[in-house]
C-alpha cells in the first residue's frame, strides 16, 4: 500500500540518506546539493531591459493617496523596476500547466516520488540550488473499511455504506484508479459495534449537551458533522465520552446543495463526496507522532505508539452524506429531537426527509477500520537563492505538495504558484537580479497527515531558523474561490496592505486591497481589511508556534465545497473557480511581491507598533472570556500586568519607528555614502533596526511551552485545547489553560510570566 503512485517523471530521485550530511547552517552548501555556478547574464540585453523596462511595462495600480510613507522608500526606485519585471514574467499559461501536472494523479503523503523529483528538477532548471530532504515518519494507509447497520436480533444487514465516490464522466480525477479509499490519516485500527448516537459537530460542548439531555454515549458509535473544530478533537471528545468509534460526514448545510449547485453542475459538494482528513491531535503537537519535538530522521529513536499523546485510540471513518442518510434515518424518534437541544444541531438533510434525532438507535452499527502503519519516507524539496548582500539572513516561502486526492485547490493551486515563482525568480536572476537576503523555497510533503513535512524540517533546523530567518510566507490552497483571506503575525499588517494595493483584482480596475476591504466589511464592519489571528494557517504553524518565526498565510477562498475529495479536480477548477487562471496569477503576484519586499528591502518594512496594538486587542478578548469563569471574581476583570507590559511594548515600538525615520532622513536606507565612518554608522544602525524587527517574534517564545502541550512555545497565540480549527487560534493559550483550572494562584503566576515575556520583548526593541 506504500508503493509509489503511477506518474511519469523526467528524472530519478536525488534524495540523500546519510544523516551525517544533514545541514544545520544555510551559509554553507545544502545536505546533498552542490554549489551551482550562476549563468553569465547577457549584459547588453539585460541592461536594455532594465533601462527601458519601466516604460514598456504597464504601471502598477497605485494611487499616490493610497501609499503610506513607509510603503516604498524613495531610495528604492530600482526595486519597483524589479516588481514590474516580476509582473511581466508571471504567466497564467505556465500556472495552468503546473496545475495540470500536479493534479494528474493522487499524491498522498509519502507517495509519488516522481512529483518530488519533478519539483527538484524544475528548481534546478531555474538556477536555484535545490535538494530533497527525507524524513521517516509513521504513516498509515487503508486496507479494509466497512460501515453497516445490523439488526441486533436477527443479525441481518439492514444497510451497508458504499464508501465510494461517483465517477464523473469527463473528469479523470474521479476515476476509481485515483481513489485511495475512505479513511482518516492516523486513525486507530479496529472493528467495533454499538448503537448510533448523533453528536452534531462533535465538539466537547456538544457532548456536554448530550449528557444534559440524558443521552448515553458510552459504548456507542458516534456520528458527527465535519466543521467547527478539527477532526482530531471530534474523535478525542467522543473517546472521552466513552464512544467506541466515530463516523464523520459532510452535511450539505455546511458545503453541499444548500450553498448552491453541486459538482459537476456547480462547485459545491455532491452527495457521494467523501472528505478525508487527519485525526491527529494537532492541538497537542503536529508532525510525526512518534518523534515529538525532534525530527524523524532515519536514525531517530521513536517512542512507542501507545506513548504518543497525539494519536487517537478509537477507530474513525469519513462518510458522504449519501451514506450518512440511512444512518441518521435509523435514529428517527429515538432519544431527543436534536432541535430541542439547539437549532444549530439541525443540518441540511431535512429536505431529504431526515429529522435529526440524538439516538441511541435501536439497531447496531458496525465500523471496521483496518489500516497499515509503517515508517515510510517523505520528501521535502528545498531550494535556495543565495542573498547577494546579506546571505546569512533569509526568508522562507512554502506550500505543501501532497493531497488526499488530485487536490486542485488544496494544495495544487498553491504548488502551481510556488513553481511559477521559482520560474520567475530564475528569469530575474538571468537578468542580473539577486535578492539582498537569501530566499528559501520549500515544497512540503505529508502535510495532510498533520503538517508532518514542515514540522520535521522546523524541528531539525530550529536553531538556524531562530538565528537567521526573518519571515515565513505560506500558501496552502492558493485558489478555491474569489475571496481573499490572510492570517499573519501583526507585524506584517502594513506590508500586507501595501503589497495588496499594488495588485489588481482579476477582471477589475480595483486593487486587491480595495476588494479585500469590501469583502472584509461585508462580514465585520471595519475600515481596513481583516487579517485573521496568525499561526493557524497550515504549514505556518510550526514556524510560528514552535520556532517563533513571523508568518503570513494567504490565498483565495469561498467555494471549498469539495475539500479532500476526488471532486477537487482540475476540471472543477477551470470550469467553476478560475477558468482563465487570473486568480492564480493574482496569488502569484501577491506572494511574489511579498517575497521580494522581504528579501530586498534594505530596512524590513515590518510594524512593531501594529504588534503592540494587536496585543491590546488580545487582552480585551481574553478579559471578555474571563467573564464566563468563576475565577474572574478573584482576579478582577482586568489583566493589569499584561496591560502595563503592552503599553511598554507600544512605547518602545515607537522608538524603532523613530530610528527608521532617522536612518531614512539622515543617511538613506541604502547607506550609499563615501565617508567611511558615516557609512559604517549607517550600516550599524540599519542592522540594529532589522535585527529588532526580524527577532521580535522570537521574544514571545516561552521555552517552557503551554502547560500540557509543551511543543507549543508561543506565549501570545496558540491553539485552544477544545475549540481549535486549522484556521483559528486563541490568545494567551497558557493563560487560557490556567483559567480552565479555576486556580487563582496558577492564573496570576501565568499572567505574571507572560507580562515578563512582553516586558523583555519591549526592552529588546530599545537595544541599538
């Protein structure tokens, strides 16, 4: 079951297996990569293009009144030329070709080595140093899955689920040869049976509601809907309630026919669509469950599976809503009416004659989940463009390559854009451009299992990351709709706004910023676009939460109705989502401009005051949460220590902004002056500013981690214990854990510890 998927490739694997070659310092050669000679540029042609390019290329969509003073320093006019050149190089046709390649077959994590080799070879063709970095995590594959309703008296089978998705004529991605089966990543082996109970979204609060309604979950099979919380938390909550197994189905109220026409007539989820997922408890720790906190290298010493706190212990399976219908029907008139518990317990199958009841059902349900677990290689592809002036400092841009299916939106739209950026950067290099700082390009493997590829790489390179990396920019699903969304560290706020003001929204004269602002205000009445709480955006998580790297995740969403199914296909993408690839092109422009700004700006255009102001909002949000707990009466409803620390951080952040203005007005950010002493002073001040900006996030890392979840190190933001989704984090996770205990002394000590962390970060900003 772990054999390679069939897919042609132009080359053989070039991955290295010797752990002694594993790199630690990016200043030297890669683990198995060789230093490549830069191709001699065609001097006259390049010079002509650079000189006349600004007049030949279309103007960027910027109005003078839209630009903040910090957006584009006057000393960086040459950088704007590079941006225009980037616009001219990026190609919708090339993006379409990349997407068609990556969606040409199923590429589950740890399989399809040919795609890794193709990505490697493509990077190298663009004059980018590249290598395959292997890890050896514990992965599972499906062998036999079964769900059936059985008459407990006669033992006759009343219904058996097909666990299959329909084949759509004309869409090769739906062919049975591409079907990996209906299973969950990291699901437990087992064959279990019990009466069926409906538990809404499977949240801890939903099981509490069942208990209040006197519905006995112990010994049952639980059926729940996808959504609201991560699948691993659904299984864990059911496990704690005493369930034997869990079935997770996609209800049409969430992403099916209640949203619009279903595939192939529209973009939304059809009745046979199965949403595969991982049930790893990523809120405990992501990545390989048997090597928590250290990389799963070939010679790593794994823990035993029964010691892995991120693994579930009861079997689970995903279902289509066609297969869920008979199961929900089996609970009619049994237990409590779901609507009597809460109206949000009622899904979209009422139009199919279903009245949602809690059960337990009269008949038993049998669940069989036989999976094969083994240690298997996964392959990250890592490329590097060495910086010209400051090669010891770097930015990383990344996307995961693996998918449960062909994965046109998730993740292949992002993989296609990453490949196109590699081509664009290669073209710019051939014209003589080199980034000021090093750019690392990463194509991750096995992210769908639980961010395995990125987590293992971060764990192996955490020292280098903390010493050298200014930012990580992630794009998972680059395009699955027309609504732009971003999650980011608050320090990126100004830069994100500036970049999106320089890109046009497809088929519009409006900038992406203007459209983003309108889309945001439709949901939340705010004068500026909404940037969501950072760190939860896929492969950004290990960078932000474990290594303390400032991160951005971005993409277009809005029609994710076929997520993790065979219907997330190339045909669906070009028919309903992005027929002319203009959304992909826009995603490439935004991602590319962010990378160039972060890699090329003499002074990083990051905003520490934005971070300080965001912390003020975090404090307000947490104080609202305190009002729901009894501990509030003991501590008051204000976090005074945190508020004092936040004010100090905001004051000292203003000092950094003062230093930036001083540098710009007295010396110029390029430090282009003839006087040796004056030049040295300028360089030292610039280095000090950049060090403070790029390292601020690191100072919010708590080496002790969140209590009970030590892998998570960020003191300000992290996943909730019970209310976490892949797109949602909460402020002050350690403080939240203390709040849940109701222990006044522990809570106050935790507040003091976090306040000290913020104070230390504030004083770091004063260092010159």
